[in-house]
């Protein structure tokens, strides 16, 4: 059993780490103010030029073809510096992968290179609706066959990067009479298409630099060629791609948790109370021990899920386990980091307050912790239902 990264994976990790330190960390606090996305968009372009927008995409479509493990370690390093940038990178990779998996050759060559190269600042994954969050099969957005076109009507919410996305991967009901989840199809909709309206931006607790918008389809007419995969097979596509996305978000959570604990631990070695460094107190030492142990366990779970994906093995259960544990461990680590800084940890003068806000959403998006437990238990119970 070899647990070391390959030379290529280590190079990608080091490149992501160096870029995050030099380019992302200096502007992270500024981006958290949410007033100017210029630095975010500029850094996304630079990350694309370094190959981070298509890490698991084949070279023939402009990707790095580096695999899921490389994607995971890169996401962790980017998230250590800026979670808003990391989530955009994660969704871009997920969108490129779904097009690669089920798109036509024409669709692959038309859109994937633009995502990987940074020609599109971002791509969006438009699945969630007001009545279809943890239950995406309950979506109401419809696509009606109208001769040589599909006409989309409905709305999506909580769509990452919507305000600056170049293309949207969209799910809509194409057969209202089909059983739940069986009559859904997947489409590609370009930004600027008439009838595609970017709605209000959400004012969020954290990850402020990442845009999160409502997306409205009002008689949005797209060509027949915009459908990806088979008619009424979209829900299966969504479920499959969400498993890969969970590796990304788990890795993001891990990065934020590590950043919080690294800062708090360094602080503990410098802060003096009762005549000695607070790192000499057992209470602080146990916080450090527990948090880093949980984060290391999270890393190993993520590596296992990513390895299975790279090997072409089933990985849905492992991805859910990794996402569940990593994101909840990250939230606990951020809580402990604030506690270690005391009152300073609650102020915006220190980054652990931002880390805690950024980490909170990781146990909600890409499937809540409760949904991960549903997936995990379902997969386990299959083995007992013989």
C-alpha cells in the first residue's frame, strides 16, 4: 500500500500551494468584503493558464489529464488561501467533467477548451431549485420540445458563479408524465442566450467573493443540439457527477480547516498568558491534537475516494464518507481555532473568523451532511439485502 503522491501529483500540489501563497492569500481578506471581484477573476484566469480548470479532463480538450487525486490536493491548497476561489475552481472542473462524460464530440470541443483555458471565467452547474434542494428529482423547470428547439421555463437558485459564467449545465423536466426522476434531461445553455436571466445575488454568511445567484429561464430557446446525453437520462447524470463534486468540496473544507488550525497553532506558540506560552497548556495541546488528527483522517478519506475514481472503481460511498467527515471536521477545526485565539478570534482583524464563515457552507452544498449519511447507509445496506 503506497500512500505517497506521485512526482506529478506533488508538483501540482506544490504549484497550487505556491500560487495560493503568492496570489490568493494577499487578496483573500479584500475579496471577503465582496465589493470588487476583479482580483478573483484575474486569479481564475491565471489558474486556468496553470491548468487547474481541467485537472481531470483529457489533454485533447485542453485539460491537464492529471486525475482526481491531483484535483483533490490542488483544491486543498487553493482553499487554504481563499475558499471563494476554490469553490469556483471546483465547479469549473465539475462542469468540464460532465461535458466530457456525456457531451457529444461537438459539445466537448466547443465548450471544454473554453472552460480549461479561462476563456470562460467560469461555468455553472444549474441543478438546485426552491422546491428541489436535497431532492433534485423534484425540480419544476421544464424544457418543451418545439420543433428544432427546446424552450426552457423555470428558475434555479444558489447557482455558483452565475453572474460571470460563460456556460450553464442545466437540468430540466422533459417528460412530466414520467416517474419522479425519470423524465429529466441535461442541457448546455450559453451566457447571453435570450430568456436566460441572472437574478438576484445572495448575501451569504461566507465565501463572499464567489457569486451565488438565482437563474431564471423565461421562454429561453436553445437548439436541439444543446441537449447532453440521452433524453430523460439527466437525473442519472446529475447523481453521478455530484459524487465527483463531493471530493472537491471535501478537499475545500480540508483546506479551510488546515488554514484555521495552522494560524491558531502558530498563534498559540506566540501568545503569553499566566507567564507562559498558551501552547504549553494541556487544554490547547488537546485542541491541536484532536483537530489535526481529524483533518488527517479527512485527508486519507479524500485520497481513498479520489484513488477509486482514478482507478475507475465505484466511489459514491467513499466520496460521501470523505465529504461528510472532511467538512464537519473543518467546521470543528475552525471552532477550535477561534477558541484558541479567544476574543481576537471573533474579530475581523484575524482570519480565523473568516475561515469559520467560509467553512460553514461546506457541510451544506454539494449535498448536506444528512444526505451524505443517506447515501452512505444506502450503499452499505445493499450488501445486507441479499
